[in-house]
């Protein structure tokens, strides 16, 4: 597991974070913090509010109430773009790559976009020396060596998910939000995804949403379990695994709000 320096301010701090959709509280008074350099996993059954919480953290949804801090700065009113520019990256449940382009071309466009370059169909997608070296690093981290010049659409779904992760890393985030990275993967594809997440730089703060509790707990330093938009339990993986209410939610017949 990652060694976390407790002397640093939290990478992300949530205080009373709430999001209403009409009369429904999709996220209800959520408070917790995520240490810099940690691997923090948010688990919970379908409908628990996990993806809504990520959208609030990334700035894609506005808060109904509460506060979000990024490295000690209040970013509650910041746009998703502004948060991205100071180091917040995200992937999504649905793979989003340019299937007609090669792996290299996907990464070149991602890096060019980060630098504010205009994306033109007439501009060469050949990387310069520095970009080429960075692409080699990303393909090594994501286990895609040998696929550099392959068309993204010809790759397996699991490889496309790894390419999406490489694209997110190309933006050099300080915090990376991974929304169910193993969603839709076969059992054989889940292993490479988990190993890739373990290979991520130790100074990168990684926050995962994951429905598969066993996969999630195997990657986590700390775990937050949501249920009906509220924090049901939080702690080290073994603590959450043995928590009576978490066991009821995942393996029993929990029916009441927590």
C-alpha cells in the first residue's frame, strides 16, 4: 500500500457535500478527506450516489450545499475545466477514445489539448521527441507496449479501458478520479487493470469508484462506503470489510437508510 505523509493537507476534503435533484438527495451531507498520495476507494451498491459524488468532486455538477477543497483551496464554485487545470483528472464508466485513430494518435491529441493546442484534422499527429518519450512511459505504466501504432478500435475492450487511463495520465493529474475502471471487464481483464492501478506513481492521489468490493478493497489504503447518498462506513479495508452494515448492504437484505 501507498505510504501517506500525514503532514500534508488533504488532496481532497469534502464537508457536508449535498446534491439534491428535486426532492431526492442523491448525495446527503457527505464529509470525509482523502490524503495526498493515497489510494482511496468509494464503494456502495447501485444507486448509492457514487457517480454523483464524483461529478461534484470534478465540478461537472454544482453543489446544493457543502464545501469541496483541493489541496487546501476551496474549489466549490470552480468549473470542471478550472479544476482540471490545477491537477484534477477523471475517467468515466463508458470508454471514450477515438476508435479510428491509433493509440499514439489518441495520446498525442490528449497531450496537445492539455497544452491548449488547437485540434485540427490537418495538423500532424506525429509526436515530437519529448512527447514520444512520454508516450513510451504511459504505455509502460498501462501495459500497452507493442500497441502504440495499433488502431484503438481494433483493441479489446479491456485494452481500450487501459488506453483511456493512459489518456487521463497524459494530462499529468495530481488527483485522478477513476469511475469504475473495471466496469464491463471480463475476469481475465480485471487483473491487468488492477495491476496497472498499482503501478501508478506513488505521489499521484487515486480515488476510485468501484462496485466490485473485493477488487476495490485489494487496491485501497482507505475506503468510504456510501448507501442512499450517505456515508455508511469509512476506514481501512479490513475494517470496512467486517463492518456489520456494509456486510448487510452487500451480502444481506439491508432495506433502511443508513
